[in-house]
C-alpha cells in the first residue's frame, strides 16, 4: 500500500502519530482517553510563538491565565475583570478603574495599581489597541488606575478587554523588558510553556473566586485540521476547536462527541494591496469581487449557504450589518466589462494583459483555519474564468503581516476577527488607519472612513452611532480595500468526559472555569 506521508507537528503523542499515518492510508483507529486522567486536553490550530501579550496573548486570556481590567459575560456585555468597576468624568476625558480587592499574581505578590500601570505602559510600546486610544497619561491613584484622554473615547472599556492589555506581574519580565514567563492573575497558572505548541496550566489556589472543577489543563497547537479531527474522534483531546466544515456531518453523527457550530463576528475576506499596479484601480477590485461565487463557496465548502459574505459585517453583527446595502454578488459579464474599462484585454492564452504585462498575482493564505486553503483554490478557479492568473501560496499566518510590512503582499485570504475588542471600532482603527493595517487596508486610505470611525468613537448617541456605522460599511463596500468572501462559522467538539462546555462567540475565553467532569 502506498500513501503520502502527512506532515506532522513535532512532539505529538506516539499513538496519535500512528493514528494519523493509518488515516492517511485509509485505515482507522480509535481509543478512549485514559479514564484516570484528570487533565483537560484542548487542541486548537493556534501556535504560541511568543509569551508577549502583544503577539500570542490571546492564548493566555482564553486559557484564563491572564486577566484584563475588563472582560465580557456569556451574553457579550462588558463586566469587571481585574477591575471591580469603573467610572468616567463628566467631560469623558478621565476614566478611573478600581482594582479588585485582594487580587494577587501567581507569584503570590499582591496586585497594585502601579503594577497595572507598568504593564499597560509596556503594552503602549508594542503593537496593539493601546496605540489606537487618544491617551495622554496612565497613572496610579491608590488602588485606582487612571486614564487621561486628549478627547472623548467612549469604547475605552471595550478596548481594555483585548488580550494585548492583559496584566502580568513585574516578575514576568526579564532585565531587557521581554516577557520570560506568563505570571498573571487568573484562576489558572502556567506550569509549562513549550512554544510553539504546548501550554499546561494548573488551578491557582490563590484565586479568590469560585474554585474551578477542572484542576489541570493542557493546550496543544495542532496545525493540520485532519489531525485535530482525529484527536477528537479518538478521544486524545477532550475539546477541539476549529474543524474542517467537510467533517461536520460525520462529527454530528458521533455517539461520543458533541459538535457546536455558531456564526461569530469574523469575516473571511481578500486583503488587497491597492497600491499594486494591477490592483490599484477600484474597477479591477470590483471585477474581482464580481467574479466570486460566494453562495456556491458557502454551500459547497462551508456547508452553510447563509455564510455567503455579501458585505463586510455578518448578519450576526446586527448593529453593523446594513440591510439596505447593495449586496456583493456574482456577475461574470459585468466583471469582464470592468476589467476591459481598466485597460485589460485577453491574450491568446486567455490571460488578461495590459501594456504587454499579464495579469498575474499571488494570493497568500494559511492552513490554521482549514477552510481557507480550500476557498483559495475555489477563488483561483473563479478568477481564471475572467482571465486573472492567480497563484496560491499557503504558508504561516505570519506571512500576511510580514508581506504587508515589506510591501511584497499582493492578495491574502484571511479570517478577520471583529471581536478582538468587543466594540468592532477597535479592529477598524487597526485596519483602516492612515497607514492601513497588517490585516486590513494596504495601499489604500480614506479620509471619510477615518472621520466616520473617529465620530463613532467619540459619541454615545445611538442615532449618530448608527449613521457612522452605515457610513463605514458603505465606504468599504464601494472601494473594496478588502473584498468580503464569507462570514465565519466557528466550530468545536467536546467528548463525554467533560460537561458544561460552551464556546465564546467573541473568542475571548475558553470558559474552562465553567466546565465540569462528567460523573
């Protein structure tokens, strides 16, 4: 029997390696998780390349190791985190966050307002949402952290939910200022960190809240969707995040697994280098959009026709989705006409040419989210129908921001999260600022869009906020600096060993403290 040897992550359990090889050969193997194991095993696609909050900090907030001043409840509403509450001055220029009484770091040190200020000042020096706030000063006043602003900024508490603002102890940092250990304040503490794949935690006995039922947790980063699926079906992992939609039907019929799927505030779109000679014309970007069969891809690949991305914000984001906005649809005739108006004419091989140069571009994407490479292949075929020769390069997700920074990126298929800050303004400020953003605009800027975002972030008036949200969606739909493809469907499985498993649609926490062992 011949088969192609799959590429495996290093340091996987030997039984899992064997099962993966057999799976590649068309065989199957199942086993139960060790019944005496009291470690909750979680598998996900996200590698931990750094302990720095600005880079992979989301792993440590999801694992409930590190806390932010503000967090969200199960309904997505802002609630106290490390802060017990907050207030804002009448002129909305000063915010005061009172720290939770008796909070302590995992090293046993009591949390002080000065520690929090130090951690946030470090965050200001790194990429992240802190740089999008109109901050003048952060200071400590006894057990209160004070934010002084240069102008009103209503989403400030929502920004402080973002993982890049997590509070670590002074002992977490080395002499050079780098993070040498994740020493947080959450209900779990890190017992092992082996970047890029493994993190282990244990219940923190100094936690003043309710004692979690789960004592130990292990997280393993597994990039291949097939391997994650096998870990779920074999019982090698208790909770597995992000399954290939092609496996949904089989997972739903499993007698040992519970599959949960849910639309979340995340959009799959094509990030466009609008400064590229072949892509700088808005007519060309619109033609690319018109060539996409969104409904077909959502039905065949995502197994959810309603996931077709007819505008940037999904219908699940009710305040941001604009019902009256002209939907992005497929029209090959209109696409060809727009390309012709932009100066492109078909060559003898069917590939468009302008001034003797063929329309050849490369789209980068990554396999962390298993539907992306499949969608990329479909987009490649659809653009070929209108004469665009698009190559697909599948690499690490880090290639997208790297290509943005060095200017080599042409197109990228990404899944952008609009709940990194519970108010999507946080992501928009990162993506559509004057210089664009690693995951957003490239070679494109809009004064009217920036004005709308600024106006939205400085008012609490519901009608004005609604108008500005509509203006933002309209500008993006017209110029297409990013081209929406689909609205994301989150997925996770859990096995019979664990109960009370739910996933956070905002992807802020794994809610481990709510889980319990089955009796």
